[in-house]
C-alpha cells in the first residue's frame, strides 16, 4: 500500500486490516498545514509534496477500505510564526473543509497553538513532521499529537558532538526568538558545555528584519571561531549569515535543521564551504525505498523534513485503515497500533 519509511510489518498488518468489512464512501481529507509563507517558505512546498506522495500511492493502489475510498490533501498556511493565523487556518480546515486529521503544523510555536486551541477542542489528530521543540514532549495533548522528527533535545546532542569532533572548543550561538529557537539553543548549550565546550555568548534574533549587523557585531566580539545559527533559512538565520559574511565577523557556521536547504547554498555558494549542519534522517531499506518513490515523484529526498512529511501523512492513512474508519476519533485511537 505504501512504500517509504513505514516498516514492512506495518505494511502487512494494514493489508490484513483492509480485508475487514467494506464500507462505502469513507473518503479521507488530510489537512496539510505548513508555512507556505514566512521564514521557511522555501521548505514548505517540498514537504507538502512529499506528504502528497504518500496520499497518491494510496489512491493509486485502490486498496484503502477495499477500494471504497480516496484520500485528499487540503493545504493551509501556518506562516510558521503567526499563531493567530495558524489557528484560523486550522479552524477553516476543520469547519469548512471537514478534514479528518492534520499533517502538521511545522514550526513549534504555531504547532502548539493549533494543538491547544483547535485540534484538542475538536478531537483532531495532528502529526507534525518538523515541530521539534522539547516542550512538545510534555505538552498535554489528549493523545492527539505525534511527530515524526526527533525533539531538539536530541539535535542539541548531535550538534555538540559535531562541534567537538571538528575541534571547536568555543562557539557563539544565535537563535530565533521563539519556542523552536529557545529550545534548540538550550539543548546545544547544555550538551556542548557538558562535553567541555564553551558557548561564549547566546543571543536571540528576530525574524523579518532588514539588517542584522548589530547582532553579528555583538556575537563576533565574544567569539570568532564559529557561529551556531539556530534559526530559519528564509529570514533571520539567512540575514545573520549575510551580515556575518559582509562584516567578516564569521566565515564558519553550524546550522540547525531550520537552516538546511538548497536555497541557502544557492544564495551563498562557496561562502558556506567551511560550514556544516544537522537535520533528521534515517538509513536502511525503508529510506532506500523512499528515495525511489521521491525521485519518481520529483521530490528531493535529501531535503529537510521531506521524509518526515511522507511518514506523517502515511501514518494517518494507515491509522484509518487499521480502524477501518475515516472517523477522527478512530484515526487518533489507532496511530500507536501502526
């Protein structure tokens, strides 16, 4: 039914579940709510397309509920940073579009807002491919929230390891001033200093500014070895790098997952040759299968959060199949079964 990262055991289990009673007209609508505008707008279209690859596979198979149903994706804009706009978009998905579950949201702050104020009151499942704030691990969710990317508690460990492996004993750190940035920055600092490294300065930055020279000047005064950028590639993080390169404050950066995309390389080219970063990923048979599916569907399999987006959409459909129902409560109930 589905290729990609879903394990073979789940595939077989769902195939068995599909042999249960056939019920007509159990179509599924999945709300795909991502930041199509805002600080990660270059990531969102590819993430959405990857999620829709899973949906296309299901529809082409003709096997969902023994062929009685189809799955439709309905896109909505989270903006990544505007909680009120994200909530309004999610409410439209639920009340007007009558979606059965949500693939998203993306950034941690808007994801939390949608969960608390829209999904929970309406009993709608959310599976986020990219909301990585550690705070979401303990956020009350009525068993309606899941994610396919690891928490930044883990990413902080990875970045700390990378810094030490590459011989950086001290670093400056800047982060976007929101839940994602604060959580990732705290995790990096904790893990890096536990390994003997030193964060010489931690400074937040706001997205959407036209100039970041003052922020970079303060960061460079504290350390010029390397700058850790826990931000977003289309606004603040990109602006920080531009100001750092223009002023000569830094020429080496380590980038969090919100900064990883070909668009950044297209902008800065060889100026990033000393830089490196981290993003979620996996290896193995499932990953290889996904690469084949992604290539056929015109999706860059190595993009940030694209694999996780595929998985999030796939899990929603598999949960519906497991319960033989498009009902919102049934989908939510069966997520852990798949």
